[in-house]
C-alpha cells in the first residue's frame, strides 16, 4: 500500500517523509503509512504493519528510525509524533485515532 499524505496540502517536508518511507512501504506491501501536517511546525507519521506483531515498541522503532535518520535534521525536527502499530492496535491506540479524526491545531 502506498504512503498517504492526509494533509489538506502536501509540502516539501511531508513529501520528504513520504519519499523516505516509500521503500519501507514497497518492502512491506500490506503496511499502511499515513503522514499529515498537524500545523506549520508539526508532522505526524503512523505506520500500521502486521509485521510489528510480537515486537516491542523498541523493536518497532529500531525498524523505522534508521530510515528516518537519513532525512535532513531540519526536516526530521518537524516530526512530533511517530505511531508504529499493528492493524489490531489501530482502533485501541489513542495516538492512532488522531490520524483518523485529527483535532485541529490552534496554531
């Protein structure tokens, strides 16, 4: 499944995150990656992947952070939320719900 930018507008930073995560998406075709800009200072990323089953949070982060660390520091500094969950955790995760029904930023 491709990487999806759910923001009203795609900008250079959200596009950079999408481009960086595209190889992960291609290698994990059942995964779903959502990116959205919460406000002018904040980008949020959610990776839903059945491959996370049985893995701790730390193990999940070890799969994704090496990919993200290749981004320029200025781009990476806008990442304020990274949610790494299995499909089953999607409805029970409060952080995941933010992607399905985002609360508008006051900024």
